[in-house]
C-alpha cells in the first residue's frame, strides 16, 4: 500500500509537490499557502505556468508543471472546485487524480492547506485507493514501466489531527485491497479451499474464523449449496468471520453474507465461451464481505458483526447437478433447479438461513454478482438493492451517496414471487427473462423470515472496465466502503 506520512506544512526542498487549489482561488486563498511559497521560491514560475495552462481550480482539473525551479521536480495543481460544499467524495477523487499524475515520482508531498482533517484524510484515502495494483503474475514488466510512487506526505497545519483522521481510513483501505486481491486472483488459484485458507489468516487482525467443509454442511442439510458444488472437483466451504467490537459483547450482531462462486461455468446449463473468464469474479460478493470484515477489524469498529461466505465452484462434470433436479435446502424448503446457471441464489439460500438461525442478527445484508439482468437494468455505475425494511434501505442509500458507491432500490412483490412457482417443488430457481434480477431477489427472500434484510446485486459494479479517479481498472471491491459507512453512521456507539 502507498505509504502515507503526515508532516507540518512547509515548502519541500526537492521532489514533487501537489497543490490542491480551490476554484477561482489565489495565492492568498486558504488553499494557496504553498502555492504562494512555491511562487516566491521560483520567481513566480508556478503562477505563470498555471496561467498559461488556464488552470482555474475546477473540480478534477489537473495541470503538471515540470522542473519549475527551487529544486522541485514537478508541481501538480489539482482543482478542488468551490471550497464550500467540498465533499469527501471530491477530496478522494482529487487524491486519486494526483496519484495518477505522480506515477514517475518515487515520493511526493501534498499540500492540504484549507482542508479539514477529515477532508485531508479523504485525499489520502483516494490516493491510496488509486495506487492499487495487482501485479503478482507479471514477471516481465520493466522497472521503468512500473509506477514508482511509494510514499505520499500530507502537509498539514494540524498534522496530529490529520493523522488521527487517517488511521481508521487506513483500516478501510486495507479491507478494500484485500477484497480487490481476492477478486483479481485467477480461478485456478483461488478455489474454495484456497479462499477459505486466506480468510483464516485474518485471525491475525482479530477476527475469529470458523470453516465448514462438505461433511459439516451435509450434516446440517445444505442441499442447495452442495448441489451447486457437486459438479466440481473442488470441495465447498462456508466460512464464518466474527468481529466483536461492541462494548456489550452480547449485542446481536449485524450479518453480512456473500456469494462466493470462485468460478461460474454455468454448470450443465453451460455459459457461452465468449467472456466466460469474467466469471472468476463471481465470488465478488464474498470478496466484499471478507474485505468489510477486515475493514471493521482494521479500524476497530465498535460493533458486533458476523460475515458469512458460501464458497463453491460451479462446474459441469459427470456428477454435476442436472436441470430438473430437486434439492432440499437447509430451511427445509425444496427447489426445482431449472437452470444450473442460476446457482448464486442456491448458495445464498443455505447461508442466509444459517445466519438467521445461528446468530439471530439485527439485520442481514447479502451481496452477490447475481444476475446479468441487474447489469442490463443499471449498467456499471449503480448497484441495485432489494429490502424488506425501509429504515435500513434509507441507511444504505445514504451511505451510497456518502461514499460514491451508489445504490438504487428495486421492487419486491407478490406478483413477482408468483413467477418462481414450481409444479413439483416449493419453488423453482428461475423466473423468466423479464425482471430477472427481481425474481432472483424474490427467491432469496424466501429464505428470510422476519429479519430486516437487504440483497445487493453487484453484478454490474464488481469489476470495472476502465480507470476511475479512485479505482484502477479491474476489481472494485464495491460494497466494502458502502457497508463500512452504513455501520459507522448507524451502528456504533
Ligand atoms: N454469475 C452470474 C451472473 C453474472 C453475469 C454476473 C454476468 C456478472 C456478470 C449468475 O450466476 C448467472 O449466471 N445468472 C444468470 C441467471 C439466469 C440463468 C436466470 C443470468 O443472469 O443470466
Ligand atoms: Mn451462474
Ligand atoms: Zn454466478
């Protein structure tokens, strides 16, 4: 992870300097302190360059000035937009934009003059998140092609306050990175047992971990989850992660449940070849749950939470489940499996029921790369969610606005529920093409009793095909920051 340091504000004698400047500001504005100092040291070179570049401090505007003098290798000005109404989101994006412009510098200093400690920490978070790279499997990349940036120093008038604002954010960033690492791993490496082993390592940061294998799950009666797993040579796992941070250790926990299909071929209802490699990230929901639990532990959240992930590989071998099979779920309800590619809901059915029976949670939130239909509905910008409770729905929506991990509520209802009636069993595992994300949610709701519950379908947002200000192309870890924020705003203290 990009190393973040905090130091007293002063013009650096060498290296790169980032100036975060408000729209329409001058050297005498609150954000202009080091602009002024840099101008004085360079005989006005910085101001002259910014004028030529028509830099106005507009949100997202960035200008690089090379070798302006005074020993500085480069000065990068990034626009904050108007200072009043500056949000954490914008501050993060500014940090990310700065990092993208700093690839060739080993270290840099960022002036946070005029920003609150929280906004300064948001700049750092955005910077760290953008600097993420997954390059484990690149053996031939030349050193000069790799980004060099290793250390960023935040220059602040109140360094101590910025430091304490950054510390918990660092814990969150670590959770995001863990989720991105898991989702990025190829499916031959990250199979269910390997993912369980990686999760077990989180006992080092204070999580209590339990792992259940096929034997234990068979005994419990996880017929739906095990039906999906039976076509693979890889054994299934369910992993339960506990974080006990609430002052009252007996407080009912929040439960987070993730779909963890480490590869989804579709099974016997096999998918077309084109793009099937994307299905390595069909464990994105569980990646997010693992990352969230790491984030809660990393920032020592004052809450009790349990994360549960159902880990399987959906493969079509000679023992694979067939279209037409009827499986008995842990809840006792039976399911006619019409399409073996609608497997995520089968996994969630058993894990959700277990979470509810075992932990009597305050609420349950599940995350899953569940349907192509959700991607069609909302594209890659917003995740769709379904809720049986307006209070937690509002809390989630607000957390989406605050973090930029946007969510939009979708409908549930009896008319949709009817579409999964089966002629032979209690339900079938698909509706039709129309409303496919909704019938999937209806299916899941049949495994929720009277608990407040949200299902988030992250199929469209778990992976990004392009760089954004704070997310490099690839695994996004969508949901870690969203849920961490919902917890922080409503369930601690
Ligand atoms: N993992 C897929 C959904 C998916 C598709 C996620 C594309 C991300 C990108 C899921 O298991 C699936 O195959 N869903 C089917 C359901 C259908 C058979 C009812 C789908 O969406 O096509
Ligand atoms: Mn599938
Ligand atoms: Zn799937």
